[in-house]
């Protein structure tokens, strides 16, 4: 039996094979799920916008940014790297 995932579940699982949204290859802790959290790339655990976390990393240690937005250090690092790579910050 072949099970087909919904687009949102596929994106959350990192198995999306097409559609709209940014390429998140290399950023396993980030998601693009506009139907769930609104437009923009977000941290997978709680939907915090990447740009918010990344801007906080510029303001202080990455652990502080992670704690401030209740995301993991891995999410904060992915958010920062993605934002720098795409010119969000």
C-alpha cells in the first residue's frame, strides 16, 4: 500500500519534492508551512520566524537567542545560517 503525505506533512518531514517555497536543503530544523504558521521560513519546533531568531543571534550568543525563542541550539544555528545565506539579515 502506498501512502501519500500531505504537502505540509511532507515539508515537515523534509520529503517535499516540489511546490512553492524556499529550498531548505541543508537546514533540517527549518520549515516552510504557510498554512500552519503563515508565510516565511520558521523553526520547526514552534514556528518562530527565522528572521527573529537570526537577528537575536546578531545581538548576543546563539544560546541566548535559542533560549529567548524556546528553540534548540540546532534550530537557532540553522536559522542564522539560512538568514545569512539568503540575505534576510
